[in-house]
C-alpha cells in the first residue's frame, strides 16, 4: 500500500510553502498588476465601478449587474444593500478630505 503525503497541498492552502516563506509572503490571492491607477475624479471612479459591475454580465453569470450578489452594483444601482455592506465612494471621499 502506498502512502500519500498531504504536506505539499496543506502548505499550499495555508500559504506556508517554502517559496512563500522565503519571500515573506503569508497569503497571496491575486497576481501582481502593473496597471494600478489612482482614482482622483468621480468620473474615473464611476467608470471603474461600471467596468467592475459589468464583469459578471460579460462572464455570463447574470443578465444585469445588480443580480450578482458579490458585487456592490445592487447598492449603486438600486440604493439597496446586498449581502456585503457598502459605503458610497462619495462618503469615503468626504471623510478623507475633512
């Protein structure tokens, strides 16, 4: 009877692999991105929100953005909170400038 080692999968899932320990990284979900952009205007923020909100539609997960439950689209389109609480970006902007 052969034995199966659970060390590698367990290390991967826990973020404790040798490679991540060497880099000092505990957990990493997303790949590095070189297209990071700061949002300085309301128009730019709205453009980026619309882009994010329509990704589930483009992927065929829903027909309209506000039906995707893991999105803030429902809040921004209908004013209703979804399963995650959302604070409007304008309110956050005002807090940061006071």
